[in-house]
C-alpha cells in the first residue's frame, strides 16, 4: 500500500503538534481511541469565549501514518472556525483530502470523534462557568 | 524489460557509509535469491527444459538427474536419505500434505492432533479445516518466552492422538522450540511428529534422526532460493510414515505428490541447501553478532523497549521488539528506507494484531508497537548501524507526537485509564 503524498506530508511535517493547558477554561480536550486498538488521539482547542472562534488547536496521536495525518489535518481545519462550524466537519471530507484507502477510513472517523470530544469538553466547561456566574448572581441578590 | 505493462520502478540510492538504500531487513518474509542459486537454475530455464518424468529421451534424463542431485543436497542438510524427500510448491503445501496426509491415512487409529498456538497459518488453518471434518485439535499455549511447556504436551497426548505438529522456529519472534525433546516424547508414545522447519532449515542445525522428526516442511524462498518450491521430508524407517496425497493425478513423488516437477525451482532449492550445508555455521555466528549489535544499540539508546520471545532459544538473525507508546506502522513509515515488518494491526489486511505476540501474553498496545527485524546473509554491519540510528531517531520523534508517552511522563498509569473506545 503506497501512502498518498498528503498523508506523507502530514506525517513528515505534522501541523500543530503539542499541548495546550488542559486546566484552562478556554481549552477543550478530546481524548479518543484506546491503546489496545492501536489508535489514540488527543486533540485540544483554544476557543475565544466571546466569538466562539477556535483560535488555536494542538494534537498528539498514537497510531499509524493515516491516523497521524487525519488528526494533524483536523487541527488545521478547526483553526479559525467557530465551534459550531467545526462540529460540521465530516470524516468523509478527511478521507477525500488525504485519499485514504477503505482500510484506513476508521482513522478519519476517530479524528472526527476527537474534534467532537474536544468541543464537548469545552462546552462542558462553559456550562460550569455559566453556572458559577448564575450562582454568583444568586449570592449577590 | 520489454513490456506493454507499466511497472513500478525499484528506486535505490546511496546512503551514508557505503550503505545502499533501501535496506532489506525482512528476511523472514522472504530472502533474496543467492546469485549462485540463480546461476545453477538458469540452464533449466533455457537449454535443459525437459520434464523429469520423460523417461525415454535425454531431455528427460538430464532433468531427472538434476532433481536427484537436489534431493541428495536437501537430504544431506537435514540428516535424511534422498528417498525421503518429496518436492512441493512450498512450505504451505508441505504443511497441508503432512497434516491432512496423516489425518486421512491414520484416521482409523485416532482423530486427535496436537499443535501450538504460535504456529504459522498454514498449520493452524489446516487444523481448523480438520476440526470441521470431525478431528479434535489441541492448541498448546506458549509461555512468556514463546516456548511450549513439555508437561502440557505430555498431558495432552492420549490414545486418540495421531499427530503432533510443532514448528522448529517461529517466523515472527524467531523462537526455537525444544524439537529434540518433543521428538523424544512423541517417539515414546508412538505418535507421528511433524515439524514446520521453514524458518529453521539452513539457519540452525536440523537433524531428523537426532531430533526424532518424522515429517518436516521446507521452503526454498526462506533460505536464499526461489519462490514457489519447497520440500517435505517423510520418514521411511523407524517408523515408516505414510501419507494420503492431497493432489491426485499421475502419482509423482512415490504417489505422494502428483504434478510435473518444478525443475528450475528444485535445482535452486538444492543449491540453496548445498550452500547452507557449507556456510551455515559461520553465517549463523555472523548474523547473531549483527543481531546483538542492533539490539544493544537500540536498547542502549531508548528506554521502555521490550524484547518479544526468548533471547536464548532464538534464530540468530531475528529480533522482535516493542517500542512502548509508538505504533508500529507509523514507525515503519518513518524508516521508509528500511524494509522490516510489524505485529501492529494497522499493517495487517485484517486489522488484527499479531496472534503470536498475543499468545506470549503481550498486551495489545505493545503488540501494536512491535517491529520484526530479519537479518540475513546480505546484511552488513554498516547497515545495522544505519538501521539502529534511523529506528532510534524515529521512535524519539514519534514519542514527541504520542499522547501515551506524554501521559506516562506525567506519571499517569495508562492501565487505569478509562479509554473512550472501550
């Protein structure tokens, strides 16, 4: 199986490798997959709470070249999008962009899951933040 | 190469220290054909094209003579007589013939077969098929070092057992089973002992009498011979073993294997065996030295690197290592100028991780992180050094990319994490 040029490019020059502070209120962290399956992706987003725009994204992946490329591409695509726009990213688009063969489609699915998990985590944090504001408002009444 | 078909180019280039890239270090998958073997075969693809079964003219006699010379050479390498060697299309066919041949011939005596969990699919799938026909098969487990427990074998043998089939050397982890002891136990219990010696013949000493082996499978392309040809040793004395054929038509090879003989291939196999008879001892020393050098360089530079299978009972050219926190296929991609293979699910067509590593008790995560190195006749010390460097730098780079490495460094116990995919 020969890899597509784009997969090789992402593998050799992965975009946005690294970590954001998972304790920060602006950061959403998605951790998907399992070591037993041979695929684990951690995708993090930093969101501007006023505009809901994803300002930064970082990833780390344990997995094959296609998994690394899928998650690297995911961080490229979410940057500059609002959280809702990012939620509409489909794995089929990743498959098309990277020319993934059928046996590697599950890598793109995991990347889509990672985006959703990161956004879900961020939203949960905003939920908590909102509750805190409400509680504060309650207390001050 | 004249052709109306477009073929991929074989791209080679020069690397540092006189190393030619890409480096082939996957000698358990197949081996380059030794030029001495090619030279020996060529006349049988050109002038000496006769069919060995043509008994009435010199085209046939010349071919027949070549076959008999090859038979002698193979027999010599394994301590057998020429009459006990029959030719097949390879070890898969040899394994099929051995197991199905015994099963059918001795079915009145019993229907129980014993094998091991780490056998090649040619043996395991054949046993599975026999189970469908009503045979009972015991798959002996292996210990952490990859060896079977002889007490397990003794306990598994019963009055219905007609065959024990255990490989001499494993293709993934290179582990050598205690063949002589297994042979002795089988001989005492009057049970036929077959060994798939595909990875062992020509690499470590094999003697069918010293090791009490009754049937033995051989493959040419694992020992610097051509693909598409192999042999099966079938004992004629003490005890005499009979096999029901799996191919009908013509009765060639003493009725055991019909079909026109692949003379060029057989000549090649014979020559490969002759070379091995001469060079095996010296070569195995050299390969063990190279293998140990590779192991020491890698394990000296990287931490959390685990050897799979016994180091003591192992093929001299085999190394199988798991690199924690790094997945096998991504590692192979990073060392794309080195040809090796991996036990990772991502590299298999069925997305299943290596069942051999699983049988050792290796966790799936480490199975996904394994690389198999098969060092062979044409590998050099400069190549070993190059490969060691490339592997280490790639592992280091991929660990920087790995969330598992990050978590481990933070002190997280990965075994206690609840993963989303579980």
